[in-house]
């Protein structure tokens, strides 16, 4: 991997490689932009096939955080820490403590938090050595699944706004919605959609989660393999990124794709393919910003109620994106990207 070439491609400011002999920590902190403020973005603990994959993931995710913060009008840039989950990690607590020391050396240029594979307990270890962390014990982020709940709430409001834009109605009664991925966000989203009267189709690679959701939300269980062909009005990806690709897009029957997953498009140019199929796509970094918005609100001293109020700006952001896309004759992704870049360039 050519690190500097990749940094240039992604417009990265800085990559910090961290290594700690005692705990076996191998981590990379990717800082995409600090133009609008400190780089904010969680810490991922994940097994990667190679160190190049880990570094690339960190860069891609950090860039996404910059766009997410910018489109949401937050005074933050984007960053991400990736801890490579390797057998060499002999002491997890000591590894996260070591990471805390590395983060502290950046004097607040990067603020971390929970992400895929990390927990409040890990943030507590980081917090022993730095104040530049969120989601540690005693914070809103550590309260149940508050961040995921706020992400789901933002996606729920974003689905309604997309329905209003495309079909002229906010009413979800009898709207057929597919939810792919029934983890923290997907499950919370199902609850909100069910309460609003939507007819749900649910899937997860974990069949137990699918069965539980089907029962609780009176939903139709669908296998992960056939989910793209399921007849529906809205498709909500809430599992992994890259699910919108050359194979899945031609199979979709929906009028709207709007979900929580990061980096849903396998390639940004696929936004054109969705447009050609007359499918409205809610740009992921705009609709799934509920987590970063609530974290930003908490960092500025807001309580849970005010954090939730801040998340309610998401439908307004989407409305602005859709109308800019229409006026300019471009896709919603291109519009969202331009609007975000105007804010952080
Ligand atoms: P999670 O790990 O709690 O849940 C993900 C779920 O997806 C799991 O149940 C998993 O079994 C399922 N899954 C994985 N592959 C699947 C497949 N091919 N088909 C169906 N199900 C599959 O994660 P989460 O916190 O709910 O996040 C979901 C997505 O939303 C991720 O892409 C994440 O990056 C994004 N996101 C999360 C937040 C947040 O606050 N948690 C914020 C913004 C974006």
C-alpha cells in the first residue's frame, strides 16, 4: 500500500501509527480534517485481513466523519481510530490504556468514542489517560444505547422526509419497509417504524435476531440472500457498507433507499444507477448523523432532551439536499457532498 498516495486520494491531513510492546496494541488514528474543529470519530476494534485494509478503513471512515459533521453544521472535523484485533493483543485493557496515551499526545486534535467492536469499558481505559474521549461511564453515550437510539431516530425522521419528498406524504401507515440488519440501530429503527404503522420486512444474518424482531414488530422475516428482491417502498440498510452495488441495485423494487449503514454505496458513481432506476437515495452521511449530532450536543453541555432536539434537524438537512439536487440536476449524493464541502473547505 502506498500510504501517501492513499492519503492524497482521501485528502487526509494525518495518519498516526501507534504501537505498544507491552499490550500488543497496533492502532492507527486517521485525521481527515480539522478545518472546522477537532476531528471527532469513534474507535473501531476489528480483525482485518491485512494492515493495509485496517489503514484504508480508518481513512475512509475518518473522511465520512468530516462530511457527516459538516453537513450537520457541527464545529468538528472527521477522524477515526482503528485498533487492529490481532492475537498479539495480550491485554485488552492495557491496549486501550496505551491508545489513551497516544490520543492525549494529540492535545485534542482528535476525540474518540465507541464504534464497531468497542465498548464503554474500553473508553473508560482510554479515559484513564486522556480527556479527549466520549462514551465513557457517566456520559450520555454510555447510557443504554443512546447513540444508536439517536442514530435510529434520525434515520426514522429521514425516512419520513424522503417519503414526503418522493410521495408527498409523511404517513407511514401500510408503507412497506425493509430493514437489513437488526443490531443496535436497525432494531431501534424497527421499533419506531412499527409504532408509526409501517409494515416491516426484516433480515439479519443472525436468525435469532430476525425471529425476535419478526415477533415483536409483527414483521415478515426474509432471508439475507433474498432481501434485495423483496417488494417494498423503502429499503433501509442498517448492517454493513457496500451493500448498494452493481448486483444489488438492479434487484431493488423500492422507491427509496434510506438507512443507517456507513458507506452504503460500493462506489459513489452508483448514485447515478439509483437515479436512473428512479430510486431516491438518502445520502448515508446525512441521514445517519444522529449519533455524531447527539455526541456533539453532549460535548457542548446538552442533556439528553436537547441532544434529541438537535437530531431533529436531520429532515431539514435532507430537504435542503433534495431541493439543491433538483435545482442543480444532480444526484442527492453529489448535492450532499457539495453542500458539505462548501462548509469544510
Ligand atoms: P451492530 O453491530 O449493532 O448491528 C449490525 C447488525 O447487522 C448485526 O446484527 C449483524 O448480524 C447484521 N448483519 C451483518 N451483516 C449482515 C447482512 N449481510 N445481512 C443482514 N444483517 C447483517 O451495528 P449498529 O451499531 O446497529 O450499526 C449498524 C450500521 O449503522 C453500521 O454500518 C454502522 O457503521 C452504522 N452506524 C451506526 C451508528 C451508531 O450509532 N451505532 C451511527 C452511524 C452509523
